[in-house]
């Protein structure tokens, strides 16, 4: 295994791949990453699937086969079948990791439709269906941290489904997410059902925060805080996470076999070319965390990454940076609320584009 990734593992951070495609499975690239960098998981989202299905012909054979079997399949149903095939394939590759880590890692995530982001019941029904259809112990269902998503998260945890909570940008929302997780565990425990195998991650988005905040900093001509707020925010969230999972409330659940809900750093590729390629990896190394990396970031980290327990370093400085932002009258809460809405909209657009791509592929098949 590459030395830098080995050092991350020793500190207690897991690397998950922020990508999935049929080619990744067919050419054994996923197995190679498990061997070479100790990859421990895979995440997907509508944008990733849009790129995978929209480029090339890797999915055409399965589309043809599915339509021959049932010509009345809708494009939404076709997408679900294509995505589930990929998720099952990746879950099978990572099953050894799941077993070796005793169910801590080895997970593959699939997202409920972003068009359900503001529909609690719709999200619950979709999460149940996806979990049942994938039918793998090492699958996580992704649910966004919208106000409508939170009750769905609690419900699914209470039903014993592993959940990846996505689109978290602020400490306030993060605390609501943890409350939903712990509440779901308590509900399940109250019903005398096991909570030992339930795992969850809270996907906290990073680079998008700097992109949004930097624009506001430019307006007030402040260069000092540029590229600093996303990491500062993450450090304070990590501190809060440790505090929550050390409370007497959670310790009671821990005695029954509950696991902490790990923080997962998402959106870690650098959007600003003037920032170091691996800044959102180097500065977020910490125990009991996950960092999702797209392929290019994995490659960059192999040779440029720095490994030390960065997440607990300079926390007071991070606190001062967040205060300085407030002193500049930049409303961080409003920025993060908008980032959530924009994130849902972006994934919904990718989903619609994806469905349109599948519609076109269907037409080609019907024309044959």
C-alpha cells in the first residue's frame, strides 16, 4: 500500500472513492484501489451516475437486455436497475473490507432521488425500496440533510438501515443530523432490536463552502480568510462530534453495541486552482473520520499529501477565523442554507439530465 495512505489508516481515517462506473468495475480498477491505497468504501450521487451512464457505451448492453425483458420500463426504473447493478458489484468487491473491519468500513452508498429531498414519506419509501433491492449488508442509503430529510433519517436508522447523510454544511445542521441518528438508535433499542450492525456517516461538504465564502470575502476586500473557512468550520464540527459522542446519553447506546456516526469529508477536490491540490485532505486528517476522494485527488495525494492529526491542530485559530467572518457581517448561516438548496438543485438537474440520456438510449434500442 502507498505509504501516505498507510499513515492515514494508522491515524484512523478511512478513504472512500467519490466515483463509480461500470468501467471501474469491469476493468478491475476498484480492486486495484483496494490493494494500492487501502480503499475502504465508495460513494455515488446523481452527478457521478450522469457522467458514467452518459459517456460511452458501457451500460448499453444492460439497457437492451432490460428492455427486451420488459419494454414498458420507465427511464427512472431503468436508471435504478443500472445503478443497483453497479452498487451491488462494488459492494461485492468491498465485502472483504466490510468483514475485515467488522462492519466499520466496506460500504457503498446509493442516493435516493434528489427530487424527493423535500418529501419525507417519499424519501422513506425510496430508502426502503433501494435497501431491499440492493440487498447487501454493506450498502448505505444516502439521504440529504434537509429539514424534510431529517425525520426520514431517524426512521430508517430505527428500522436498522445504514445511512449516509449528505449535503451537510453547518454545525447547526450537523447537530440535527446526529440527533436524528441517536434518536433512531434509541427508538430501535426501546423496541429491543439490535443496534450493533447499524452504521452511519455524516457527509460534511468542504470545498463548496470556500467557493461561496471566498466570493463574499472578495466583496469586503478581505484576502486573509480566503481558503480558510471550510477547514475552520470542519475543525469545530469535529470538536462538537467528539463532545456529542462522549455524552452519557450516547454511552448508554454504546454499551448496547452502537457505533458513533463518523464524519465523512465530502467535496474534497480543490475548486480554486490557486489552492494546493490536496489541501482538503491534508488539513482534515483525523481519527474516526472518512475522506472521500475523486480519482484525481487520490493520485495527487500519493505524491503530495501530508499526514498528521491536522483536524485537532489549531482549533483555537479556527474559532477566531469563524468569529472574524462574523465580525465582517458575513452571514455564514445564510450561506450554508443556500449551499444546501443549491446542492439539492444541482443533483436534481444531474438526475433530470441522466433520465434524458436514458430516454435517448431507449429510443435507440426501440429503433433497432
